[in-house]
């Protein structure tokens, strides 16, 4: 089948390959299916016109996102109480929108392949694929970096490239592997050399995993992560507010011997000003008496009450506030206004009420060390707060994935969070409302985890870390600039080759 790019079966199997791609991610974790899916996709883009490659990429994307982000339907229908037909329409639109990105990768790849010399064209598809992933994950609609290729490789030798090159650089290595193998189905030229090259590439990844880029700087910190397991449809009901706060306080009081206690995103279903005197101040005094620090997520307003923030505060020995910077499109702010506002008002779905916090907020302190804070969706962006990483001893993420019910989303989100720990070489403390609450090592491994959908306090310990991984030092922009420069160099080399060939013919 691979030997004939014009076979009619390409279009039939493209969405199946997209589904296989998704199965490489959590909770399925068949990591090598991602390579298999990309081999099929990249082989299907060989020697065809750009329009046909666009179609195959689109079909692949529909399979990929149709399964991979199917949890959007749960958020709209089950949690947003929107009707079945409208929920299906909105979910389908969402899936189709992101499916355009593999389609664009196919279009540009086929366009360039038809113009590129055979000896260097093996790099074209991986470069285009990575650039398109970067645009999707960083720029378009504030970025949607879900199901990025490298997230599937946290437990393979390619994970060794992540502290060096980040999610996009490691994704390029995997895409290059797939492109090289795909090319072998249409041309067996240099097969032994290529096999040796791939083996060396993966072996190098394994070697890189043995390097410790960061180092401990203090004694272990005892931590307790509180998972309240509050149902999303009960969370914001006024009659449940006091009950919810009492639950979190009672669960925390059993762990006053910990150095640090963390509550999940918007654990307190009220604004700071509403509960400060009666609840937060007494709680802070209680924490001080026991020598404990609390990290609590609670919404906040400015003095004029015109701006609302998804915030995190510290109580106890050290106090401060962090306001979420990178907001969730449609969930916390409305892009594409006024169209999006009109649509949501029409279907009576109330979303998008938060204001982003300032970009230059100071790091919060707890348990004697500064830490890097991310609130829910922020942890999908490696660049969030990256400039402050050198001063941070550990990472804290607070999340509420109850919006997505018993779907695959919480597993995917934890996988993404693991990437942030590995990129930075620091422990990650992840407190969630319903799961997955966990402690992640600097190697990106889950070392302790709470059960899903249960009231649970996860106790454990971490070690404060210092030092910078290479990726943390230079970030995504340097990696992507290198990829762009490589693309430009290849195109220039191709132009030189063509001119040289033309001169030889004269």
C-alpha cells in the first residue's frame, strides 16, 4: 500500500491514523503509535499535489482531535447545560478548527517537496510539521498546545531531548524519525545509513536522560495536596459555599505538621474580599501557629471591582497573591469578539469573565522558597513565567478539571504538567479539585498521586532545586528560531543546487 501514494486508500486510512496518534497519549500511552501514525501521514504526502495533501491532513486532524479533545462536549453539554444538538455543533466546530493545522502542514509540505532537491527534502516535512505545531500551540487564539507530538514521548528515550530542546524540539526529532522511515517505503536508498542514524538519534536521547541538569539546594519539604472532590455543578451554589470551605479546612487541619499545604483552583467559591475577615485571616493565623504555609486558589477583584482575576494566595509565614496571566479562550475570556459573545449569549452559556494578571508579577514564597505558579491552563505553556524560573525552587500548579467529567482530559492534562517538570528540572506539586492530583519529579515521573474523584489529601515530600536546564535557559523562541533558520538554509541550498545544475547543463 505504501508504494503507491496515489492509492485510493490514503483518504480512508487518514482519520484512522489520526485516532492512532491520539492513542499515543495518556491515558492510553501507546507511545509508539504516534510514530506509526506520522509515518503513514508523512508517506501520504509524498509526490502529490498540495490540495490532496491538505485533504489527507484534514482527515488525519479530524480523527486526531475528534477523539483527542472529545471532552469539549462534556464541558459544554454536561457542565454548561447546553442542548445536545448545539453542544455537538460547537464541539464539531472546535474539532474542525484545530484539524486545519495538520491540513496546513500537508499543504505546505507538498508545496515545498515539489520544489526541493531529493537529497535534502527528508527534512521538509518534519520542519513544516514542527512550525505548524508551534503556530497552533503559541499564536492562534492565544495558543492551544494540546496533543503536541512530544507530549507522548515522556516515557521513551526521546524524553532526554526535552530538557535540551523543549516540547517543540523533541517533537521535531520524533517527526524526523517518522519522515525518514516514511521515505523508506518509496525509496530504499541509503537504508543502512538511515537506520544507523535513527538508532544513534534515539540512543543519544537515552544518554541525555542520564544527565542531571539541576541540583538540590536544601532539606526536603513536607507537603500536603488537598483534593476536595467538589462536583462542578455544586461548586458555585451559594448554599454550598460554607460547607466547601469547612471541608477544605478540616482536611487541612489533619496535616498541620506539613511545611506546605496546597488547595486546588478556586477551592474557595467566593471572592477574596468576601471571605477575608471571617475565614482567610483566622486560617492564616492557624497556619502560622503550626509553622505551615498555605497555597490557596481563590478568585479576586481589584479595588474598583471592575476586573476579576483567577488568583492564588499564600497564607501563613509568607503571604502574597498571584493573578493568572494566560487565560483559557472562551472559558475565561472571549476571543473573536463580538461574534463569540453573541453566540454564547444566544445559547445562554456564561463564560469569559476574567482579566489577565500583569506580566511582571513577583514570585510567591512558601516553605522558605520562591516557587513558580501556574493556574490550570497556564501549565500547557512552557513560556509562562519562564523568565522567573531561575529564582524558583519548585513548581506549583492548581487545577480544576471537574469541567471535563470522567473523560480522558485529566490524564492528558497531567501528562502536559509532567512535561513542565522535566523541562525545568524541578519538582511539580499539582493540586486539583477532582484529579489528577500528584507530585512529579524533576525527571517528569509521577512519584505520588491521589485517586480520581475522591476526597483525598496527598502527603509527600519534595526537594528544592536550583540550576537551569539548557531549554529553560533559552526557551521555545531560540529553538524555533533555529528550526526556521534550518528551513531557510535548506531552501537556500536548494536554490544554489538548482542554479549549479542549470550551469552544468549550459
